[in-house]
C-alpha cells in the first residue's frame, strides 16, 4: 500500500471516530438537559414573605442623595470644575480571603 493511500485511510478512520464521538456527546448532552429539566422544576409559593435586609456594618442611608439633578448641573460651573479636587482613592488591605459558611 502506498503512502497516499495509507494517509487517506487514516484520515477516513479519524473522521469516522470524530463524527461518532460528536454524535454520542450530543445525544448524551440532550438527555442530561431533559433529565435536569425534569428534576428541577421549581414550585413558587404565592405568599412567600419578602426578606427584610439587615445592615451588617451599622450604616443605613435614610435619605435620597441626589433628589434634584438640575441643581447639580447648576452648581458645577466651569470655574468650580477647574478648582475641584479629586476624591481620595480607597486603599485595599491585602490579607487572607474571608470565609463564608453556607446556611442550609
């Protein structure tokens, strides 16, 4: 058997294997999707209470910060913009990652 014929025979064998593997993977994937859909149909209760947020750091914003955007535009004139000082950038403390426990 010459080299070209061997190469074409190998290419055909590899092609058949790849197509077969892709077909099996697609069929398995479709079956798993249907199985997961059947297993995880969530039921929603109509009278579920809404959770009340609780502050963790002790600070609560109790008023709207910017009630009138028009006043902000009037305040920031070109002269005030030129003399404005940038806010300081927050500094991040590098340390061990926080660990969280999942509630059941």
